[in-house]
């Protein structure tokens, strides 16, 4: 492949990149990297390596580093390029831009200035973890990185304890043992959880179970690599109102049988209980 070619309209392009396996990149993302007039990247070295792997030449372009530490200084340059009608690609270090990376302020200021913003979707550790965790995905909350100190971490998990959705949280392998202990205190040892590590990479691993069992499994292990925790909602807090609400939504697009099965599985409730509630909703209608 050669350097940039004509055909990519002016505007800001957010390009998702692999979270591990270099093959996990879309044809559209490769086209943008090949044709964008300006390339900004959270980690210019990783982006250059990715382009080399896929045979994309920079030509006369250079990759502009854009990250948390230099964002205020670099954004005017990128906005000026947009104002001149140039195509600007912003590339995340790994995964999707705007998900725990410095792209937010750039997007906000570009939109405020009236520039077009286009997303080239692709890999995301959040979605990848949900896909392999084996926990409900009908409703989930991405809560970002857990705090580094124990007190703040316990407050963090306590605030999330009663959220009626599956939780997705980033955690450091250095703190994972302490974090699991804090989750046990804040959410209970019986909460179902999946620890997803090194996704799409050679040593990808998923450890599933309740908090107590998972903690015991890794007690003597020195885990490495990026970790995403997927935590089930609190099954003890499901009220009749919550069940009826889920059923109302499910019955809009499913048969009674399928809606009952879906809600029963998602909420961890006996099928007979959900079926009786569905019959009542049908009578009331």
C-alpha cells in the first residue's frame, strides 16, 4: 500500500484498533489509515507498528502523538487541520476511541467547531469481555477503572452494588487480589463474576464463579496482563416490580414463552414465577 490517496472526505475519524491480535482490524479502519491526510494517535509507536504489519505506508505523513499529557497543546493543531478541510484520523492505543482514552475532549471540541465526526467501529475490550463472560448482556454498565486505593475502591463497589445491570470494570493485575476482597465486602461473596484476562492474545483466560470461589482460584497466582471484570447484578434484590418491568419489555417483541425464558434467565428467577407474572400481565391487558 502507498501513502494517502484522494477519496477520504475532510473530517475527524475515530479509528478502533486491535486490543491484542493484530488481525482484529476492519477493512474500513485500514482504508482510513491509508488515506487520512493527518494521523493522530494515543501511542504513535503502536500505531506505526500496526500500519507496518498491514503494509500501510506513511509516505510523507508523520503520526502526531495525542494523549492525556499533551492534549491541550496538540488539539489546536488538529482542529486547524479540520478547519482547513483535511481528513484527520485519531487512533486509540488499543480498542475503541472514547472508551477510557483521551479522545473525549478532542471529539467535544471538534463537534463544537462544527466539524464532521465519523466512527470506524471495531474492537472493544468491554464488548469482548461481555461476549465471553457468560453473564447477562441485556443491560450492562461500563464503570471504567476501579480506584487504586482500598477505601475509594470499596465506596466505588458499594455504589455499584445495587445497579440492576451487569457491570464491566477495568482492573490492574497488581491490585486484583485486593479488589476481589473489596468486592466481597461491598457486594457479597456470592455475586457471580468473570475475570477476563489478555483477551484476543496468546494467553487469553476467563475465570468464572462467585467472588469467593474466584478469589480462591487466583489466591496463589501472580496474574499478568490487562484484566476486565464482568460482575452480575445482585440476584437477591430482584423485586416483583423489576420482574414485571422486564416482562413488559420482553413481551413487546417476543412470544409469552420466549419472554418468560428470557426474563427467567436474565434475572435468575424460577420460570414458574415469571410465567405466572406474564399471565397476569396478559389478563390485565
